[in-house]
C-alpha cells in the first residue's frame, strides 16, 4: 500500500512508520519537526520505500506530495499536553483543528481507501464510568481535549457527507522507546525515566493517588493496523485496562533501576480525572485486539532504550516548564 503518515517523526508516528515498512508498504512521512525528531526515523530513512517531507500540515497541498493517489492516510500530527493548551489555545486550534481539516481535504483529493485519525481519551473529560466505554458522553476539560474532539467530529462528518472511509481511535496513555522526555505535566513514563537517568528527583503532578493505564507502543501500532483492515466507522478505544497509581508507578521504576529516587509532588494546576481506564470491549469484539505486552516487560524495554541514549540526549529535564504553565 501507498501510505502517508503525518507526525511521522513523533513517538507514535515513527513506530507506525517502522511497522508499515516492515510489512512491505511504501511510506511518505510528513512532519514539521516542531516536536518530532529526525533520529526517530533513522531506521526508516535507510529504507528505499520511505520518503520524508518536512512540512506543516496546515500548509500542505497535493502538489507537495508527488503522489497522485494514496491507499492509507494516517493523521497523527498535532499538539499535545493539557496545560500548555490553556496557555496558548490559538496554536492548538490552528494545528489540531485546521490541520485536521487540511488532512481530510488532502485525503479526499488523493482518493484514500482508509483514513485513520488519532483522537484522545481526554475527550471524555472526567467521566462517570470506569473502565470508560466509547458510549460515554464527551466533556472535554481543556482546549487540547476540545481540539482533538473537534478533529474527530470532522473526521466522522467527512465520513458521512463525503463517504471518506475514515475511523477515529481514542488513545489512552501510551509509552515505550522514543516517548517524549520533556515537560513536567505530560508523558509521565518518558519524563520519569529521563529524570531517573539524569539523577534528578521524579516530579509527580498531583498527590500520586491518581491512576492511569499504560499501553505499550507496539500494542498500539498493532491496534492501528487492525483498524485499517476493519470497516468500523465509529470511534474505538485503544489502550491497556491494567491501571496503576502514579505513586506505585514511580516505585516500579525505582525498583527496576535498583537505586533510591527522591519524589517531588506538585499541585495539579487544573482539574484532572482521578482515573483514566479504557473499556476495550469494542476493540476485542471488532478487531480481535487486546494488549499483549505487560507493564513489567514494556518498562524493561523502554528503560533499555533510554539507557542507550547519549549523554547529550539525557540532558536534565526542564522542570521550569511546570512553573511556566501555572494557571492563574
């Protein structure tokens, strides 16, 4: 298949690119490198079936692609993190909403056979039901969640009005090699591991009692590929229902690495769900998918990756980011 992946140099995007290439597909990766890293595409770049275009999705036209058609279009590009979206909502609306509109229009022009959109479990806000099924009402609590939900609604609208064969997946917490290691609020897995290797205290946002469910990136990519081969048009949760408190999670990393680590607790600057746990009944029934890699194994693989990085790549996490994003 001829594939396009936006956000290709990011954490999830780069793993998806690798998986598609391994299956023998050709891939055009698109990324403006505002948060993605070319290092993430090192293996892909050695493959003649891969091409890379450095471009902002909002400025992209069919003429930039050197493609007359495309089979699979994966739209993963977007702004992430909760608190920064409150500080700078305009940027999030431009990238996550306008960027998704541009991607949808390009997909129509290229006559894609399947369009996949990476939505977010944050669209549920603070739900009443755990584990949380797709039928739960969406009540976004911040601009990031709102813009991801607006993107999903556009995708579903294009499916109905223009018969674009599209599907949206709602991602719960994902971790693994190449995960982001900066920012004091998001990407807790990568941040903890980097703080551990840099010898600085863990930063826990909240009191540590909140629970999260972590899905290893290889499991996620397998779910994405299975969605491609399904005819499901409705949003689907992809995540690992195995939940753990953030405090326990920090203890697991300390145990794995074999040394003591100080933990610093920061107040939550915004309301945040005490739980985030997916109901994956739909994914099991429609896709025959469920996570295969348990947290112990996933943590071991992720830690091995971070230990392999150079000292320059392990520079100290910028803890000042948290203070920068305090909500007044």
